[in-house]
C-alpha cells in the first residue's frame, strides 16, 4: 500500500475536520430544534400497568380503559395548571383517579392475596429535594398515594407499613374505608380461579405455598410529571400480585425500585414482576444511566427493561420523563396501558403498540 505524502496526509486531515465540523453543526441544529420544540414536550405521563394481552382485549374494555386513562390525565392536568400547581400535585391527582377506578390494580381495583385480602402499596418522590414517602400492606386507606405523600411531608420517615401506616393516615385525617370497599367482582373471580387451580394441582403433587402466575396480574398504576418550575415528580400505586403471600411487598413502595425522581436525571414509575424490579433497582438504574453514562431517556429505559430485566426473566415496563420534557415508555410485554400530555395540551392514549 502506497504511503501518503506529508502534503496528502495534511490535506486529508483538513478534509476530515471540515466534515466533522459540518456534521456536528447539522446534528447540533437537529438536537436544538428538538429541544426548542416546547409545544411537543411532555409534562405529564401515566401508566395503568401491563394489563391484558392484545388477544384478550375486548372492544368494550378497551373503550373503558382509554376513557379512564383520559380522565386521570385530565385530573392531573388540572392539578398541574392550578395557580400553585406542582409536579407532586399532578402525580398525586392522576394516581388518585386511577386508584378510584376498579379497572386498575390499585386502590378500588386491587387484586386479592392468597388469604383473600386486599393489601395496597404506594410511593411518591420529589425530584428537586429527593424527599420521598411510601406505604405498604395497607388495607383501609382509600387512596394510598395520598398516604405516601403524607408520610413524605408530615413525618420524619420514608416508609410506613401495615397497621402503623393506617394509624398514621387516620390521624392525618385521610379517607379511611372499610376493607370491603376494595372488593370487586372481577378481582374476586380472578382469585377464585387461582384457588381452584391450586386445588387441582394439589391432587397431583404436594404444593407448598402460593403459586405466582405471570401475566396480567400486574396492573400497577403510576405517574411522572414536570411542572413550570422545572421540578420532576414520580409516584406509583398497586394492589400487588394476585394470590401473593400474606405480607408480600413488591417494588412499588420501594424508592429506587418502582419509583424514583431526580431533577438531574429523570422521574420514573414502573410496573411488572416486582421481585425483579427490586433486585435490579430499575427506577434508580434508569436515572443513573442518564446521569453517569449520558444516555438519552429512551435508551436508558430500553437498556434496563430489555437488556437487563428481560434476559433475567423479569417482565414489565416503565415510564420515564426528564427535565427537558423528553418522555419514554419502555416495556418487554405485549403492551402497557399509558397516556401522556404535551405542553400544547394534546393527549395520547395507548394500550399496546397501537
């Protein structure tokens, strides 16, 4: 191979620098254009969990789910646009709306445990201060997300569980209901089928404990928001897994696993097989990949959900929002109920890849 002369080498170096500068200028302008497109930026996003697979979805249920997601987004929007509305207000309001619907596995629609109870978990986090609050295994608090915020703002603690959380919520004047409030026909049929399946299995072998079946048992709800002050917030609420053992706690009330918010990175809310999300610290991991590896929000979420969780057998997804309004919804299942609101007031709702 002929060696380049000094003049030729210098010429090629100069040409390369010109191409690099031109490429950088073009890419920089493209990036700036996206960053300056404020009307297209997301300010609020919610999810209603993994839910049913596409082939299980009926037109009637699809219509009901989409309507409920739109109501939740609108509820969060009103809170965000109030005179002193904050990202925390929007997250709490949107999740309360989802908790009040029997369509989702949170609040009113919580699934039953192996013992036939409804045990609820929730968490919320402030991206500016890193303050956080959560409750777990509660049975009489109407809106666990509000209890989680009360723990964050009115106590010196981050997490309260069981009876302690319930006593605290009662003393704070939160809405307390009879456990029967969380009973719904659909969830009761679900646990009846699971119990019958266990009875049939015990006829052929001695089965110890409660079986955990993957799939649409995980309908956790969550929200992420960005307010006018540039502050992020995230929250998550769930009834856990159908047929879970008494006292089981998943990722939803655990800061860094199911929920995380950091103004320097992003706000994240997760849904899926909680044990995996705890082990992989999914919400914090997505944030860390953005902060320390400078990954975009979609690449950070995708790497954790698809390259870390999926090979290990963990099913689920996450919604994530950064301080610039960049939004990502990543999931390794057939779909994830989700909706988001942009600065120009437009709302999108999706259940699968529709």
